[in-house]
C-alpha cells in the first residue's frame, strides 16, 4: 500500500463526505453547505491510496501558536495501516514551529489514541485533551 498525504481544499468535499458516510459519522452529513463552509475555514490534509482518498485530518487555529486537530478519520480498511500516523506526521512536520497542537481523545478509538501518544502527545488535562508542545 503506497499511501500519500497531501493538502486538500474544498474541492475534495465529495470525497470527504464519502468517508464520513462510510464511517456512519453523521455530524457533518445533514447540511452540504455547512460541510463545505467547515472545510473552507479549515486546513485539511487527505491520505490517498493511489487516487482514492482514504482518510482526512482537519485543523483549526492560528497556525502560529496553536492548532487544534478537530477531525481525523480513515476508512475502516485503513484503520490498521499507517494512514493515521502519516496524517499526524504531516501536521507535525508542516507546523513544526507551532507551539501547541491539541487534540481531544473523547471520541477517538484506543488505536487512534495510541498513535497520538506514540508521536509525542501528552495529557493536557482531565478532559482527555492531549497536547504536543514544541520543545
């Protein structure tokens, strides 16, 4: 499997929506305009297997001092692959100068949580928030 991560834009919303549908993730599926606007106001990376988008990570923040990983989702058949790790590594490499990168584990699987921890994220508070602080 030759997975590649690249920055994507709102032109990929149909593919993103397909991933959400496949995962029964209803949060963004009820309003196409809102989904489009959500991604227009975010920075997003997709992970691709050839030309097929198999995962996505969506970021919000000022991208100087703080980033919050709002969404990271992969198709089931890629959940045991390096897809999630590749997405997080892309964020860490691209935004290496950002002081804090947060994610909330409340709705994440144990497998996803272990990827964040493996990549240096640490508990930030009692609400399952993790943070990666620039050293």
